[in-house]
C-alpha cells in the first residue's frame, strides 16, 4: 500500500472549475485531507499575485508551487521557501522572440505581476478572455518589457508570452531552441518561459525537501501540457477527465469526473 502524503494540484482545469472557483465539495475534501494530517499544495503556472484573490478558497492548502515550479511558498506564513529566477539574458531573448512572433508579454516575479495594462483588454484576442478581470486586478503597469528586465535584472521567475495564433507561438519556440530558458506551451496559444530545468515537478521536489518527504509520496493531479513532468515523475500521476491528450498519456490513472464535477474530491477520496 502506498504512503501518499502530499497532494499536488494544478489549478486551472483541475482544482478550479470552469468558473475559476473551488467548489464547496472540493473545499470540504481538502479540509478533510489536511485535518487528517496530509499536505496539499497547488502546482500552477500562476504567480503569487494571481492566486491572492483565491486565498480564501485555498485556506486548507498551506503550500504553493508557483510559476511552473519557479517559486515555492508557505501561504500560511507568507514565506518564500525557494525561488529560481530566469537568467536575464535568457529572459530578454525570450521576450524579443515573442515580440517578433507577435504576442502580449506578462512578467512575474516572486511576489509581483507586470503587464502593459492597455493589453489587458486584448485578452479575448489571445483566447484568454476568461482571465481579463484577473489580469486587470493583479498586474502593475509595465511600459516596455525589455526595459523592465534591464531595470530589474534576474528578478523574473516566469514570463508569459500570449500569442494571437498557434503559428506565432511555434515560431517563438523555434527561435528559442538552444536559448538559456525552459519553454512550455500552455493554455490558448501561450508560451511559458522559466529558468532552465524549472518544471512543476522540480518545485514539488523542493517542497518535499522542506517537508521531509519523497516524490514517491506525492499524488500529482493535472490536465494540461505544462503538467506532464509532474504527472510522470511523482508517485502517482492523475489526469483529470478533461485533460489534454498528452496529459492523459502521461498519467497513471484518469478521474471519472472532470473539473466541473469535483474530480479533485474524487482523487482525495480514492488515494487519501
């Protein structure tokens, strides 16, 4: 029998339903897990500022692996456990490649989020209209992303390049082959940039070190292509019923319920 101690949850499309909320049944299941002595963490591409509006719903969840593994936080203590920033030359190369392909640029630091706020109104144009109000709420103004990176060297933990077309993001990925960054495709036509070697599973591994656990004791749950490494490398990889084909293939098991029908509560009941 496996000794699973830590539940690692992607947020969008996994923990959060289509309304970007934690359902009451899932919140109750999380509370039961932590009350029984288990640990829970979100493992998300979002930065800290982007989860602040959800902290009330995330009350049972003490830890957060943010920025696709770039930052590990203790949410209860509001403490950064670890962070891995993008080398500045790699960050600038990534932004230049994205801009050349046509994109909107969003830069995350360990506790900050920056956007040209005039671009927020274009969220629907990049297929992410559901995030427009969140972007408006959590970001600070950034006039020029390359100037920002030069003025704040080695502070970016994640860069989101929101493309208008799939062809544009493929061009960006090709332009960044060999660059000193980690490149991942995400929701819509997005490209996510982190430091080399940074992935969700690497952030979870750092959290395991903090908790005295092993990756074999982690149940990772996700639905997207930026979840593949944690689905493959944690003790048990669980894909949501609404997961992408790649996530389904990378997982050990698949939930019967999707994110709108408490798939996370199903996982807690089955494995914890």
